[in-house]
C-alpha cells in the first residue's frame, strides 16, 4: 500500500515537474505546476448512513475473487445497502465470510436451495457474481424468488438470455440492474460531463484500450478460457469497458462496427476464446471510436477523447481506485482533482435507492443487452471481414 502511494506520488511529481505551463486558478484542478497530492483510495461518505434497519438487505451469489475482494468489503461503505446473506457451493468458505462480515449463518444458501431465498424477507436484492454463463439462470431464478437483481457484466452470453432476464424481472415486477461500476464512478462521471457539455468542443474521436494478461494459474481465470462459461474472450471480460466508454462518453449508440481479432497460435489459453479484438465504432454524430481489447497485453484500462478544442485522458479509467484525469485545452494541461469514492458502494446504493424510490436504475437490463448485441456484432464483423450495421436499441 505504502509503495503504491509512493509510486503514485512519483508519477504525479513527474507530471508536476513538467514544462512551465501557466496554472489556472480553479478549484478542482491541478495544473502541471501544482503540488502533487496523493488521495486516499476510498474516503468514507460525508453524510451519516441511514440506520441499519432501514438499509436494504443484499445476498451475494458466488464467493469468488471479485465478490470476496471487492464487493463484500464494500458494504461497509454503503449508506443504503447491507450484506445479509451469502450463496456459495462451499459451506465452509461461506461460514468463514459470514463470521468475518457478521452475516447470520442461517442466511447461508447453496446453489440448490437458492430458490428458497423467496422465504427470507431480510433479502431484498440479489447480487449475481458468478461466471458469465450462469448470469441468466441465477437472475431468472432470483427474480422468480421475488428479489431485485444486480447482475455482473457482461449481462449474459446471448441476446436471447438477456431478453429472458429482462422478461423474468418485468414479470416478477422486480428491478434489474447491470453492474457497470464505471457509470457510478466519479472520475468517469466527470469525463462524461466534460465531453457532453462540449468543453472539448465537437467530439471527433475516442481511443479506448482495455487489456490484461490472462493467467491460467489464477483460479478466477480458468472459467474465462471456457467459451460456455465466459461467452467470449477478452472482449466479453474487459473489452466491454472500451465499448462502454465509447457509448457513455458520446451518449450515443453506434450505427456501424468493424473489427479484427488475433489469438497467438498454439497458446493453450486461446483454444476457445479470443486473445485480441480491435474494433471501430461509428456514432451518428460522426465520432469514430477505436477500441482495443486484449488478454495478452499487460494491464491497461484507459481512454482518450479528442474534441475540436481539446482532449481528455483518463488513465487508469476503470481501475478500482487511483484514477487520473488529464484535460488539455489550448496550451493548458490540467489534472482534475476529484475525490475517489468506493464505486462498488455507490453502485449498490444506486440500486437500493432505485428500489426504495421505485425508479428505473441508470444501467438497467436493456443497457447490458445492448452491449451483448454490439459485442456479437463485433465478432461477426471480425469473422466476415465486413462492416456490420447495428440497429439502434429496440
Ligand atoms: P471467480 O472465478 O473468482 O468467481 C466465480 C465464483 O462462481 C466462484 O466462487 C465459483 O466457485 C463460483 N461458481 C459457481 N458455479 C461455477 C461454475 N460452474 N464454474 C465456475 N465457477 C462457479 O470469478 P470473478 O473474477 O470473481 O468473476 C465473477 C463475475 O464477476 C464475472 O461475471 C466477472 O465478469 C465479474 N467481474 C466483474 C468485475 C468488475 O469490475 N465489475 C471484476 C471482476 C469480475
């Protein structure tokens, strides 16, 4: 942790020691000559949380890497959501986490008795953190058990599965939200506001890159090499962030996609799923987005936006913390200073609030369906070598 802060300081000091561009005296901006300030990864929310008994109760399904390292610890930062139940195939593991996070052992379920969550009034919302190929089944069963659903990205493997998930939640009159955490994360929200308020002038191009090296020794990466469980390769797992960024920065839906894929021959990781996908999206306003997605290059999570009067870069853009947003206009380069917040807590509280206020969450099932539709069009474009027209959202 200390090292990470040291690295951050070093990086920012390097930026700070750059050429002498004039600072602009605006709150919230760090110019090249401003002192570097390291921010804590997570800062507790300012307002006091509502009393525990008023928070909505959540069950987390799947106690894998992401659930145990990011999601479950984040409930402590939530203002409207509390962890009350766990669903796992491994009872001992679930008991361990139940002890650690003060979950009543009577609220531990497995995949067989999952449906009996219907009899547990403490649980309002189910968070599905399973391999992608299981999202549809557990969302549908969860909705049929009368619970609202937060489902991890990608929503599912096929358009038909996504449609069935939406239909099941509608039929049960339950909310369905897809866990697009970047759409709740303050640096990404700032980048969206800058782009959409035309602070960069007319948007012209977006470049978005998301990749990492798939590690066959990591248990969390085993199912990611299996097409049935993963739905696709790097695109379904991490390239989806490049696709999302292009969509939320423009606020538009693409009309055409073209793409190429490449997987290193004989690399056993890529027998069933692809390593690399580069794709271009055309948006109605004329913005072209160049996106890359890889399971072969080292960890990269960034995007750049190019407008007629300026550019912005968010790098990292979709990490869990320590985002860095640089805006360049005319001759001024600014580093935006924004309070980091726990994006998982913000995301979960958004759904709790949507349930309490009976309103549609910002990233509903239809948002997840659109990405699945587009990712399948990207694969089709790569397979056929053609530019594929994509219909606007139904
Ligand atoms: P993981 O392998 O660590 O966790 C998956 C969990 O599902 C494990 O506990 C495993 O035991 C359980 N499981 C149940 N049935 C299984 C089966 N048939 N095969 C394999 N596992 C089974 O994976 P993860 O990295 O935690 O990913 C889980 C989900 O979370 C995925 O949908 C992934 O895309 C998503 N995710 C999202 C983010 C994000 O930033 N939003 C980050 C990481 C993962």
